[in-house]
């Protein structure tokens, strides 16, 4: 997988690896990892070398000699984040300008709540001529629904996928407006979400899934049992607010 024919610069490739299970890596992402001369990945405090790197390593793949471990702080300070993204983009560009493709490892899908979008934007701000290829992957909500063995939506049903941190008032409205609600980033507000579901008699309609696809994955049907429990940051909740049984003629 060589550089672009007309720029003599390498391509920035988002290699989406799925949520954690090596067998969910697509053939396209596998090819990108086995042919790109350089890998890059985001370092993580929680996971050491990085969760995306761990997925590739579980698949039996090892980074090539040229590798870029990019460190990003766990902060919401926009100035601090901008500095780190700029630094990461400069490191990636140094390799791209040598005519070498860089495969950036992404857990899940590069277009779905992923760090890649920030890197892509910053790289293109510094050099608009860089070509970008985004390889799609399996997202955690889809993998979680498969683990739960229940469709996220069907027919004319609607679905909302949102961070749980958007606020309880907004979540309350979504639980009325959509048949299915998938909550990402539930760890910081898990107890608040559970209290909201209890007030709406939806506890039995919800499932909690943690680290789906990884060896440590778990599904919890009794979500109230998680009250006051510290969960992993890679966790989500699926709530079937209105499962449509009456509309399908199955209601009592």
C-alpha cells in the first residue's frame, strides 16, 4: 500500500478494528495493517499501550518497525487538547511527507465517537494535500446488540445513540421519543441513569454491556445491581423503551 501517485506523500489510513474481538477485524483493515509501513495509535492511561493496539495484538499482529504511539491527555481543556492534537499531527506528517502510509489504529469505527476525526482534521489543516482513507468497522452498539441477541430496531422503530453525559433532562425526553436508546459513556453518570430508568419503570428494559468483544466482556441484565459500582470506561447501555410489541400484534 504505497503513497499517492500524484503527491509523493503517504496516505493517512484509518484502520477501524471493531470493538475488541480479533475476528471482527475486516479484511480491509487487516490488509492495511499488514501492508502499511507505519502504524500509529493513541496511547491510553487506562489501557497502557492503547486499546486499539491491544486488539491488533490479540489478532497476532505486531507493529512494524516504524510506529508512532501518540499520547493524548484525559482532559476536556480545549487548549491542552489542541496542543496535543497538533503535536500528534506533526509527528504523523513527518512520516507521511517521507512517502510512507500511516495506518492509524481505531477501536470500533473511525467515524463513530473516535479519536481519528480529530487527527484527520488537524493533519489536513497543516497539509490539505494529504489523502485520507477511512476503513469502516463494527461499532460497539452493534456488537453489544449481537451479544444481547436482540435487534436494536425493526420496521419503523427509531433509535437514538447518544453519550449519557448529555444530561438527564435530555435523556428523559429521548426515552419518550425513541423506541430504542443506546447510551455511550455511561460510567460517569451511571447512578443517575439508573435512577432515571427506575423512575420510568424501564430497568427491566435495559441491558449494560462492558468491553464488548474483549476477553473481559460482560453483559448485565439486572442493571440496578450496578448502582454504586465502578464500571469500566468502555461500557454502554441499551434501553428498549418501547419494543413495539403492540404494533406487531404481540401485546396483551
